[in-house]
């Protein structure tokens, strides 16, 4: 599984597509299509375009929240928030071979996601971010460390956890040293898609 995810950004379908293309042109291999409050027909169009683009670039295409759209366009999987449909339900709709990721903010969230057999967990936010409207409590490095320590204390195998929320290049090594698998980046890659290579280089 790729260690660097790009979460798409943009207020219009044109902006979204442009940013996804820029990320792919600069070497991203994992795109999560996220466009909150989008008109449904435009969201479906964007997901179709993104799937075609990702296939052409041999990249993974994950759809945020919308399990039915992910099924219709044959995306590689879906990412579910804590208030979205259950992992079991998504698994029934998408089948066993698709990737299902889930959001978490606390140790109990992470344990819930492990019990649900999520393929990966998006844990955050690392710090305050303007990219997400309903932001969960900020974790900071200490929060990540506490959660990883909590898993170790319970003798639970550490899953593939991605840090999210204003992650910078200098954060990656400290996060991976804590036990975090990878990072999901939105704003930074949207503004500077050429930074993708730099982010990849610092990953263990």
C-alpha cells in the first residue's frame, strides 16, 4: 500500500480535476476524491474522470464517503467517515477485493476500525487545518504517540495508519518513528504538487 495519499481539493469540478491532474503528473499514486457539498451529478462526473485518470497513471482511486458511486464507477475503494455507512455495509456493496479506509480520532476509534477490518485508518488531525469543516480535536505528535502506545499496551497489532491534517515534509519521519504508516495530504499538494517527490523521499 502506498504511503502517500492525496486528498483532492477544489470548489468546482474544474478546480478538482486540475488539482488531481497536477498531483498525478507529479507522481502521486493514490488519490482520494473528496468534494463535500458538491452537486451530485458533478460529483459523479468528477469521480468518473478521476477513475479514468488514475487508471491511465496506474494510480489508486478512492472515493470519499460515497459507496454507491465507488461501486458504479468501479473505483479501487472508498474512505468512510465515522458517521458514514458501516464498513460491513460497504464491504457487502463493493465486494471483498476493494480497499476500505476509515477515519479515526481516538484510541477507541482506532480499535473500532481494526475490529471492522478496515484496510487502513486515517487518523487525525495532526494540527489545525482549514481543509475540513467539522474538525475533530487536534492530536499533535503526543496524541499519535499515546494512541500507538495504547495499542501496544493492549497487545494489538498496529494497523496501517495515515496521519492527516496539515502534515508538512518535516513531520513525516517523526510520525513514522512513532509507528504511523503514511500520510494523507491535501492543501500542501494542491498548492505545490511538485512537493510530492520531496514527500516520497523522506518516507521510510
